C-alpha cells in the first residue's frame, strides 16, 4: 500500500483520537484506514497503537515512528511542491542589486538574454556599490563580487573574476615602469574602497607578497577606477573584464602578468532556499551557466 498515505492515516488517527475520525477527514472508509494502519505496523514490524473501546494511544514503537511519519509526509509535500514549481512558467518581478562595473561589463547582457527566454518575468536592477540588507530593501537577489562573503548569508557561487595591474602608457612614460611588484609601494596607486584599498596581495613564484599601496585617489565606484587609470593618473588593480578591451586597444598596459592575484568569487546571494519563486530559481540557474565573465 501507499506508505505516504499510510503515514498520513497514522498521523490523523493520533491527532483525532480515532481511526473513524481520521477516515472521515481523509475521505476514505474506516476499513481502508484500518488497512493503512495495519500496513504501517507491518512496515515497522511492531504494534503502533493501543486500541480499546474508549481510548486509543501510541505504543512505545508508535512514539518513535510518529515523528518519522511527520518527516515523511513533509518531504513528500516538498517534493510535490518542487515538481509543481518546476512545471510553472517563471513570472513576476525580481529586484536585483549589483555593482555598476559588474552590471555594465558582465550582467546586463545576461539579464537581457534571460528576459527574452522568459517574457513573463520583469527585472528591477538596482546599482549599488555597498552591501545591502536584502530583507530591509526588498531585494530578491544580490550579485556580489568578493572574497569576504558573510558566512551567515545564503549564496551560490557563480564564477570567479581575476584582476590585472594596469597603467596607461602616459603614466609609465612620466613615472617609469615598476620592475618588481614591491616597487608599487613607491607609485601612485588608484584604489577601490571595498577591495585592496591599502594592501595588494600577490603570489609570485610561489611566494605570497603583500604590497602596501597609497595614492592620490580612492573611490567606492569601481568603474571610476578604470577611467582614472586610463587618464594617466596612476596604477590600478582592475577586474579583467573591465581592463581587457583597454589593454587590447593600447589605452592600458598590463603590468606583472606573471604575478598571480587571488581571484574574486562571484556569488548569487538570496534570502531563503525554502519556497523560492520559480523566476528566482530560474534566474540563478541561468546565471550559473550563461554569465559572461
């Protein structure tokens, strides 16, 4: 017999105090409900209920089986809900946050491709270069590029971003080429407030090196660091997706290509795995496979 239904009959029988009441609630005959109870007892290989003309109570074995039945029914409900959710067309509004530089170079085209695939979904993209409180700000999904993710948040890693040390030809002509990564400490370094503001970390030849950096300009807007570097003002650590085109067309020069900079993780951060909207689940899955970084 169906063990999920048998578990439901046992739960209802205990909750309502009789097999007859459980049968009526579950819209089945008393004889059928009795057979389901017998099926559960056969499965457990023990008597689960003490039955008298006046009272029904759990045996010691029944006390142990009852919470298992609750879990079994709950899991069954979750599986069914997921199946229904998977068949449903994604729809509705999703509020998303991301940094401006990541949204411009990597995220926007991917979101447009997602919207073309799922026309019943709409997206409100909020550009912020700070950590937001998803619950307070009504955000469904935050895309964060960091190696310092709060361990208390729920997140899925989408990929990684490597970084380059770059300067414009004009800056290098005026101030000279640094010959070693430690020479960066003597140069004007343009920094991003949320990453590498005062120390840049490298792995060169298997050796971990921390270089203290200072400069005349720092900002909390990463895309501004790119423009500042191209202006010839100083040297910057830039995400590869923002620097590659400028390197190809000669506006920037990559320095120390052999020096490894620890990649930054790209994370989808959201509030809960429980009862996740179909549209949000679909978007996270889409980003996992289509994000162009």
